[in-house]
């Protein structure tokens, strides 16, 4: 039944791609983030959905007449340079050519669709649709995991779909940290009370699921996004009380085993997992320092550890950090591009907030920019302990910011000004007319006129 449902949804969506190519972006995002085929048992589990969706969407892009936004911005230029550099390290410098090629192949496909997303999601309804798809694709596991955590009293551990970026408990927790702010944005834009209430429930269940993953990095992340969510909220008092009440309630219900695991954060020198991370970070630094260009993706094997590490015997080979992953695999040039991309993303969101926060017509863009920054904080903090530098969700958020800023700018340009919305222009015009009327009132309203004296009370 699940197989039939997945095939039916994809087939229905692909039938519309030639006329509405942004539907292909929705389908790709859904398949890549949620991995619904991993929840099936039949033919859907091995069917190349991403490949089929990609081909059809590209055909629809080149043959369709749908409006398109501008592609090239500072962020997309940096992404293109990063793609070029990853290609270079894969085919020229890789320590593990086969493993590097596998990561390169996936990374290239992700970035092609990031470029298509920036161009094809060309208006606000389409953009909101994309945010819904992103939030629900990952939020599904948060809602499901939150219910599971409640039912088990926190004794079970929440996992993601096998064979995906978010299969592990730590990786799923990171994705959920990035999703809660998207749910908050959708809630701020929603006028229906019942749906706002459901979105509140979804956020609470996602936070419960994050705790239920028993990820220590996620614990730090949830503290960070909780603070920034409060900091960037319209109603700081109400949201602050809600976050405190929900947070304390969740923590009180967690079992002793959970608290014991979280307490190991302080005793990192006695924790084998933490020590493994530190060893991997030393290896990453030594590779970047020794080669400058890095060792290519998926370089983490015994040979690399023996050559660049201080210890040759380890149980697992995983860098466990987006920063050291990029530094070790792509060297200082790739690391610089990765950090630059994050800075450009943050700056674009900040400009959008500053430009639109006092503009009722574009308030949505300020809300979106603020929540994208909160998502970024979740990725940046928890990502310090996870190897998800190539995670497509992060690049999806960058695409959303690019689209939103273009929509705001095109609206301003259409009105002939770059910083004042149509609402403010009309309001300023109305104020101008009102001021002129006050200085030069109509004849029948001037003091001393026949009508004024006639209507004047005796």
C-alpha cells in the first residue's frame, strides 16, 4: 500500500512538471529529505525516484515557459566555486577515489537542484509551498518520534530513515533542530487558528523527539535555537514562557538513563566517542596542514589515520564535525568557501530582516529571515559534532533565503523604489494629500464660507 501511494504521488506530480516545473522541485525536496521510499517494502524501496524526477524537471525547466528568477548571487557563485573545488579534490587529490566519487556524485546532484530551486520557485505562494514541503518532510519524523518518546517515557531512542542523511539519531536531531524554526515561520503566516494550534503541537513533538534521540550535540543545539528563537520572536514574553514550560516538562519526564548519557558531556576525557572525535579532528587538521588541498571526500580510513593521526588503532572512522570534515576533505580553500557561504547566508537574512521588519506588506520576509537564522544556528552548533557538511537541507535553506530576498527586491523595484514597499508609498501619498488638504481646504470647508456658517451650531 505504501509503495502504491508513493508511486501515485510522484506520478501525479510529474504529470504537472511540464506546465508547473516548480512541482519537480517539491518532489525532489520531498524524496531527498523525507526518503519516503525507505518506509516502503516493495518496488518503491529500490526505484530511482530522484533520477526520474531530476530528468523530468530538467526537461520541464528547458521547455516550459514558467517565470524564472535570477540565478547568480554571491551565494550561488560561492556554491559554484565549491562544486568546482570538490570536483578537483575528487578527481585529482582524493585519498579514496571511489568514496570521494560517491560523495561528489551526490553533491553535484544536490547543487543542480539548488540552482533549479532558486530559479523556479518564483513567487511567494510557491515559496511557502516549498517551506511546507521541507518542514513536513523532516517534521514527519519529529512528530512520529515525539509520540514514540511519549509512549516509551523517553527510554527508547529515536532514529531516522535508513540509507539517508538523517538515518542516525544524531543526524535526525540536527535536521529537527533546523525544522522547528520553519514550523514557527509557517505558524506566524497562518491565519487559521486550528492550523496554528496544530503547528504548535508539531513544534512541541519535534522538540520532544530531539531530546528522545539522546543526542548530546542536539542538547546543546536545542539550547541554542531555544535562545535564538526567543531572541528573534515577535512576542518574547509569551514564547519565552511556552519554551520554558515545554522544556522543563520534557526534561522532567526523561528517565535516569537519559540524564546519565547527557552527563558524559562534562566527562569528555573519559568518553570513547568524544575521544574518537578529537582524534578525527587532529587527523583533519594534519591533512589540511600537510596537503593544503585536503584529502577528498570519504578519506576517513585506517591508512589516513596511520599517516596523519597520533594513534593508529581506532574503532571507527568518522570526522563528526562539519567544520573539520570540510577542512580535512577539501583543505583550506574548501573550508574557506564553506565558511564564506555561511556568512553570506547570515548576512542576507539580516538585511532582509532590517529591510522588512517595519514593512507590513513584507513582514513575512523578516519573519522568514529570522527563522532561517535560527535554523542556521541549529546547524552550526550541532553540526560542530556531526559530519554533515554536504547535507542538502542546509543548501535548501540558502535557496529559500535567495528566493525571498529576490521577491522583496522585485516588488520594491516594480514600485520604483528599493526600500519602500507599495504599502508605504500609498500611505505616504495619502499623508501628502491629507497635508495638502489641511493647508488648502476646499472652499465649502473654509471658515467664513456660507456652508460653514450655515452648519455651525448656534
